[in-house]
C-alpha cells in the first residue's frame, strides 16, 4: 500500500515537473518577445499555420488571405493541424494563451495514451512512470511550444503505434486505427510511408479472420486521406494533389547542390527554383502561373533533372540524403542545452534500429502476442518510413522529430525488463 501511494506521488510530481518545464519554455519565449501576433505571422511555417487557423475561425474558409474565399497558397499546408488549431481560436485569440492550450491538449492526449496502454497491459506503476519520460523528450518538447505541426504529429504517431500494439487475433479490428492513421497523414505527409507500412501490417494481420471489416477499414482510411485531394481538385480544377508543397519539396531534395550543400539541419532551405532550368522557356512563360502551376513545374523540372543523371549519380545523391537522415549529430552547429540533449536521444533511437536489425537477423517468427515484437514492427515501419522519405524528398532533424515519442516508447518497451530493474533499484534506495 505504501509503495502504491509512493508511486502515485511520484506520478503527480512528475506531471507537475513536466508542466513547470513547459511553462518555462513558454515564459522564455514570451520573455524574448516572440508572442506578438505580428512577429508570429512572419515566422515562416509556424506563422502560416497560425494565419490559416485564424482565417478558419473568422471566415470559415481554408485560406490565408483574410477572406471567406479559399485560395491555393493555403493548401501548401495539409488540413488537420490548421483545423485543430482553429478550434482554440474560439476560446482565445491571444497567441500565448493559444500556445498554452496547445501544450495542455497535447499533454492530455499523451497522458491518456500512456494510461490506456498501461491499463490494457497491466504494467506496474513504476514502468508507467518511466513511460512519462515521453513528455520531456527534448525534440518533442522543442516543437510543442511552437505553432508548427511536428509535435501534434508526433502525438498522433504515438497514438497510432499504441493502437497497433493492442492487436490480438481473437479481437475484431479497431476502427480507431484507420481513422488515426489517415488523420496522421493529413497532419504531416512526411509520415506517409511509415503510416502505410504500419497500417498495411495491421490489415494483413486481420485479413484472414475479419476480411469484410478489414476491407472496410482499408476503404475508410483511403476515403479520409483522398477526401482532401478530391476537395482540391473540385475546388481549383488544377489537378489531383494533396498539398501545394509537393513540387517544391521534391525540387529541394533533388538538385545539383544536394551533394555539396545538403545537411540534416536545413535541407528544406534549398532553392526550389534550381530545377526550373530543366523546363522549356515557353512553359515558364505561361499566363497565370500560380502556386499549383509552379508545383507541377517543380515536379516536372526535378524529374527531368533526375533523368539527366547517371544511375551512379542518382545512387550517390540518395546515399548522401540517407547518411544525413540517420546521422544523430547536427551537420551544422545548433547551440543550446536541449539541442545537445537531443543528440543523446537520437543516439538511443539509432541503437533501437540496431536492435531491430539484430531481431530480424535472428530469423525468429514474429509473435503478435509479444508486445516487444509488435514494438519492433513499429520500429521497422519508422525505419522504412524515414528511408523512403529521405530518398524521395528529405527528412532531417526537424521532420524526424515526429518519430521521437514513438521511438522512445519502443525503446522503453523493448528494453522493459532492464529499465524496470533500474527504476526499482533507484526507487528502493
């Protein structure tokens, strides 16, 4: 009884510490004068999300132009995070208060996910306390106090992974899986290869015993994800596309400067116009070349550039980006305590990938009754997701942060016994 009370006290103190830590981040940003709406609107991606969310709350339109008319440039951003953020605008319009609401909302989702996993698997409160390290994971913590979508995407990926790890042969498919999977893709498309891999395993797992429901879940996922490209095609009549950033991101990741200038810190800061020289001049001079038209031109120019490379040059470029993706150290200086701490966590995640490879080389059959093996499948999906996305476009430290919570969760689960023994020793002293 005393031990249970002690663990509950540790849990409450941990939550309190986490909230204080996040409050410090918010205060520090506020103290530096970063919370004026004018400055936020000029803060790149974060400011654009803020602008779209505000437009949604005021004019009920997915736009960034302060009107009720939807526009193309707003579709640079996928819809889930702007719609979610817009809900907070009904409570307040003050940037600092909005950010506090974001922090509380994500913290609530994280704690709920951990409690859900704990109750389903009957783990000790000691191990439950270890899982709360998720809330102070430095990469997640960094983005949780911004208006960027990375931290919310990280929470969704963790939720999807936890739902996946509840798979049991004697139970029906969980309808939350296709919904959360689709919402995750629509929050940040950088997760698409990870989601497709994990969701594909989910469908194959249930296909034999629940074929009708499994097919319906596949259709539900497809319907939710495709609803946004269909909406864009019907609204603008300029093709079937998910975001207007597709062509730009592709061009930034395959160009003549990748081998010399690309880094895992600012790979997305490349000039997307580099590949326009591979487009015929008459195409560039077409009237009314807007956001979507240029997205298509970026894609076409990039494909033309790739075709101009030899196979060995294509492989060399892909390997350069892969090396950056899995390098836990910043390839350009990033000052700060939490930046240094993030390196330590990324080394841990690299070790989790090594553990996965060792597990695969053992050639033992995957046991779906084992939480450890299901955690390895999640890590496999992350590995494939990062590999394919880094080759297709780019990833880097910022975009890979969306997997930070899930990789930490899997590290704890895969090394459960070792972690539990260590915590028990500490708490019994």
